[in-house]
C-alpha cells in the first residue's frame, strides 16, 4: 500500500525571508501544497479555477475572502469555491496547507 506521511506539518522549516512552497501530494483529483511564509510575506489578491481548502497549521495571518477579512491562526480551516477572490498576509512566521480540488470530468 502506498501512502504519503508527514509526521508534523508544524515542524516544517520557515524561511527567514520569503515564501517556500512545496507540493506534498498530487494526483488526478487533488493537489496538496505546503506553504511557509516569513513575517510580512503575502499572496496578493487572486482566484483559483478549482475549489480549494486552506488550513493554517502554525502562525497567524490576515486572510481576505471576497470582501471579508479574517484574522486566521493555527487551526483555522477554510473551504473556498472556485473563482473566489482571496489573499493572505503572514502576521507571524506561518505554515499553511493548501488543498486544490480538481474537478472530475463526467463521462456519459
């Protein structure tokens, strides 16, 4: 049986300056990306073409979802539908998990 195991996402290295992103898993249905941000780093306003899930693993961030601004922290979990405008700014060293859900094509 094949599987992917990461014993402690919160123990991942955070860069002293910048953003680190690493794909942890990808197949035809899902892509999981780990992000680590130094203080003040951000992902500017953008959309995704597929639904996505954000899980804050460690640290604090200002997360904008549409017109809502959320002060996110470790334990914050968000489901975002495709095309939702969003952005993120790290308030502290931050580790975030992003899960991109790929649309299944229907065959008739």
